[in-house]
C-alpha cells in the first residue's frame, strides 16, 4: 500500500439512516456551494424476493473529499464523522479499519484520497 | 492571528433555526459578530457531539439575505408585498393601539394568538395572550391534530404522559446503573430520524438497536425502521385503532398481561351496572355516598367494597377485589341490580376484534399481528414510540388509550427500558403541555370562559389549553357567539403549513381587522399581515428549556441587525397590555418560573444543563408505586380514581366511549366506496424529510439541495397504470382541489397509496399575490378538509384522504 493512501472512511451502512448530516457538515466545513461537497448520500432500494424491499443509505466520498486533513492533523475527526447522527462512520488507518470490518457485515471501506 | 478572535459559545438548540423541538448541545464559533461554524457539543448528554443537517446549515440561515431584519408595516394592500420599514418603538406603539382598540370594542377574546409546532414559543405566546386577556391561543391544525391530542388522551387514563426510555433522564445516559435496554420497541407511524420531534432525539433509537433492541415497525410506508424491523406491519392508513385492538386481543387471549398490575393498579375491578352501562358509584350504594368513589366486589367478604378515590385505596384494605364476574348489588333505594367488572367490559370490547377481523380492516396478516403482539408482550422490557400518525385521525382517543393500555397491561409503564413518565425537570413548567399547568396563566378562571370549544369539548376544557381550531376558523365567518377581529401569528404558517383547506384560511384572514406576524423570513402567511416583526434565531436569545429533562439554558451568542427574540417582543407588549404585569425584566420572569429548581437563570446558565436528582418526581422509575406522581404524595396515578383507567371515568362523564375501539375514518375506500370509484388511491401526507422542518428551510441552499422538489411517492406499478414516469410532474386531485408534485417512483409506498410531501412553498418565487411564493402550486393541504375532527374536538383525518393522479400537461408546470 502506498503511504499516500494510508487513511480511509469505514461506513457501517446497516446503520446509515440517511440523515445527511455528513453532507452538510462537509459543506459547512469547506464552505462548498450547494450541490458540491466531499461526501454525498445515496439512497439504494433493493428488491428482494416475496415482494419485499430493503432501504439503504450510503455516504459516498466524492472527488472533493480531502479526508479532512486540516482537522485530522489537529487530532479532530473529519467533520462528517464527528456529526454522523447514527455514528456509522469511522476515520482511521486503512489497516485498522480493515480489521474493524471483519467484526460485522454491511460495512464498506472508502479510501478517497 | 485571525483565529484568535474566534470565540466558541456553548448553547442549546430550540427554534428558530433548525425548526425542531430542540435540546441538542451545540458549539457556536463566532467571529466579529458573525457565525462561522456550528458543531455538536461532545459533552452534551442529549446528542453527544452529533448534529443534524438543519442545525449544521445555520450559517446559511442566520446570514440569509432574505432574513427579516427590521419591523415593517404594510404599505399596500394585503398580499401586495409592499412594506414600509418602521422602528421597534413605532411597531410596538402601533400594535398596542390597534390591539387595545379591539379589546375595548370587542373584548380580549376577539384576538386569536396563533402558534405553530412545539418551539420555544408557547410559553411566551401564552404570556402575551394572557396579559392581553385572551384565552384564545390557537394551534392552527385541524383538530389540533399533532401531539397535544396524544398528551390529552394519555392524561385522561394515566394522568401523566410517558415516552420510550433511552436513559435521557440521566447525565450518564446508558451507563446509568438502573437502566435497561428495551428488548423490543414498537415504532408506530414515525420516521423519527428525520426531524427529532416531540423532544426526543431520533437516533437514540438507532443507539438502542446497536445495543440489541428489535423493532416492530407499524407504518404503511417502508421506512428505514421498516427495512430493519423484525416485524413490519404495513397497515392501511387510518386503521391503527383496529390494529391496537388486535394486539390487545392477542395479549388477553394468550394471557400475556401482568395480572398483578391489572389487579392492583387499574380500575379493572370496578363494577359497571348492567342496567345503565355506567360505573357503579358509592352514591348508588349509600344515600349520601360520594359519586367520585367507585365500587368493586370483594371475594373475601362476598360483598361490595368502596374504592375511596381521595385515599386511593379500598375502604377495607384486606378486601380481595374481583377483576372478573357478575355480581348482584343492592342499591340504597333497595333496588337489586346486576353488575359486571370494567375488566370484563374491556375484554368484551377487545373480543370484538378477532385477528381475522383486524386483518380485514387493516390489511395486516393476522399471523404477523399475533407474532408481533406476542413478541412485544414477552419482551422484557419493551417500549412503544408513536408519531403524529396517531393524532391525525378523528378517533384519536380510542386509539391512544388502546396503546396506553398495551404498555400498562404488559407491565412496561415506568420501568427501565419501558415507557416512562415524562415530567418536567424539577417541576419547572414554562411550556405547559396538555395536562400540565404552569405559572403563566390567565388572571382568573372566568377569563378562560370564552375560549372557543372549551365548553363543548372536555379534553380542551380539562387538559388542553387551546381554542378548538376548526371552530375558531368558522367563528371568524359567523362572528357567533362573538366576533374575531385580529390575529397574532408567531412563527406559524397558517397559509403554507398548518392550515388545511388554505383557501378558507385565506378568506378568513381578509375578515380580520388586524394581523401581526412574527417570523424569521417572509412566508405566504407574513405576506398577509399588517405588521411583520423580525424574530431572532436560537443563537440570538437568552432562554431556557424545561421540556422534561434536562433543564437547560439557551444562551445569547450574537445579534443580527434589529431582530429580537420572540420572548423579548412578547414581554414588551405584555407589559403594555397588562398594567399589573409584575415583572420588570425578562430575567425576573425567568427566575420566577425557575424557582422550583432552586436556581436562578444565571445560575442555571453557568451550569448549562441540570438533571433532577433520584427520588424526585421528574426522575424515573416506579413512581406510581413510590407516591411521586400525585400532589397528595399517595401511591397511584394522577387520574380521578388514582388508578390506571382501563375504563375511563372522565370519558364516561363526558358521554364519550370510555374504552379503546376502532372507528373507520370519514374518507377511506371503506367508508366512502362512492368516492373511491373516482379517487381510487389513498392520499397520505407528512412523511418527514431530514432537510426540512415542516414548511421551513426551502430557502437554505444546502438543505434544498437534499430535497429540491415537492415529491409524490408512487409505487412503480401504480405509476405505470397511470402512465407516469419517474421525475415527471403530476396532479393529485380530489373533490376539494388539485396540486402538482414531482413523481418519485418507489416501492417504499404500497400500490394503493401515494405519499405527498407537505409544507411546500417556493421562497424563490414571486411574493405578491396571486403567487404568494407559489404556495397554491404544491400545497397538499388543498385536498384535506377542515371540520372533520373527532368527537372530543381533537384529531382529524390528515394522513388518510383519497385522490386520483395524472400527468401534468406541457405548459402546466412553471417550476423549471
């Protein structure tokens, strides 16, 4: 692994409720105009057997995500992680987060930067 | 360095701003009087550093170019959007003169004081209305169908309100040693994540789910909870009361109820006369007996025993009251009559709802009802959390009392992880919710007499200190029994949000001589006022929040132009209207209200927040056993009998059905098959958006970006039948009118129902009439009637109307 891509965001999408706090927290932190920002929340509706469906939300880091370097170098969590209402986002070293992923299903690890 | 000038202030959210019912701790970063950033306060026990999208967007809100920044009076006709800037002095003088003229000529009750959702406003609107002398404080929704009815209904049978327990009563929260995580939680008609209403933090439930709580979701829509629920019961809107009867049927048939609670803490053993179908009272047995005392059958002595309501006990403490059976009783007149128990009566009512019947009414498979009810009843502990769907039906009380009976009979009342009593911290009451009285009140009881509807509807008379909204609207037109001449509207949107049948409200406003609107931005409602006053946001005021627990202050962090906090505006006018108004400054009033806490406002402000100690009435658990609920300190509940009333003594006195049951609402395919032929779809509304609080925030770019259009959720198959594609503009139409929405094809709604977003207007569109910010284009309230409220004056059919849908023609849509 290149040292440049050492950190990531772990998302527990079982618990993402689609509150959009991450999206607005990022816009506030970097003063992005509406429509832009480092993270965007997606709604995914899965069709299941027997007429059932499953509703999932998934925050996706965009090309504008800087993994909150100005914050993390001060020891602060990224703005999205700090404000996530369901506490489903974790910032950390990719290797640590990958270990964390083995503990429960419905997790995704993003390495945006 | 620039950053050295930035100061960080701790405060608490409560509108205006995020719009919600507040309570989250925030850190406001301020520099040179400007808000730079807002963050969740990691030390605050309510939100623990987290913060919602609406609060995080405050920088775009506070400094918004469209904010009202100074008082203005109308310069053209109402609705022309012509305004003249005036000073606060001129504004106060003008309002004082106009309102005193109305009071002199027509009486103080001729002024209506209109408030919106539960913000930091009720205490201060009441303060103003009562200082002026009017009892007519109006929550503008038909049947007051939001939250208040739930509280009033619960107060009727259990005295105090109760809510799900997420350890919010303790600063250490889930680490509190007495706390238990609910094994099961019923989420009844609520997508609480989106807006955190009713003084609860929605994501507490997610916290609990991570700790193992399993969900039963009762919702026709596939919500986030529905997706993750152990059981998702997708009922037909408006049939909630049939479903609760099904639940009760299961727990009684399967004997899953707490027999000790039934025998000791309910009025199940009290006798009902077979001849009159009324409760047997001591006054029936003894010539001078008290009518407020009731009678049971004692199996030990094989005779009647009297329940002494004042003592909250049977006269003979060794008696063994029977909860079931028929008994012959001799009255003081010598007549012998047969009686049965209230519990038998309750069971008879419940037996009218076998699960096959409930399945037929609700559309929920009988097997799912049985499994869900069994799971809830066997789970220890189990909690229920309900949303506004329960208020938004005319027969709200028969539904709510059924749900209360469920948590009570399963032994989940005021236990760790159950439904616990929600009392005001330290008994400090400023926002007097239904069932509670605070120090802000009318000078005399006599002054309450003209309150519209209070003589007709006893829940309003006894618990709910508002006028009846539908009757008030009608009275504006009829002027009977007295004319309505003016309206004070404060952070409320009677045109774009609260008002059903808004055309009728529009005409009503024209009948008024004088309208004042206090708000943060111009809205369709403020455009129809004569004077508009600019309110400050929560960052611009000193206030406090005593809505259950904790008790906390809201701290003034900044000032924006000439904006004034709501309470400062009202305080100034209250002093002008009431020559005996006894407070010199707002802080004197705060100190007076805060007295029961033993703290002054300044002392509380230094602490930030305070939790009531163990052993006080506002700290759980088991308070009815410890004598912490009643003013006389006796064990029991704050009800007429002192018991949990499965059979409501008050409702019997009020000539209303004393027990839970189902009533089919007025506009459903079942009650109106004639209408269903033309309007085959169930029209529901009010699904929450995390971006907006009701009508607010459409002008905040970061938030509008999340939810840009008025959305109609349509099932893909229904859309195909109606030849509607995703993202196309469609009309919703019924016998009242039509409005256009953007179709979102999604299986989260059933095929037979559409869900229309509520509260839509377009701040970017033309303010002057006829546009009125485009409020007539996509306002779903145009298809929801007034005057269909419940028998007790509360509740209304807001979430279940009927409609048809069809695609808009080219040229009919001006949105894009």
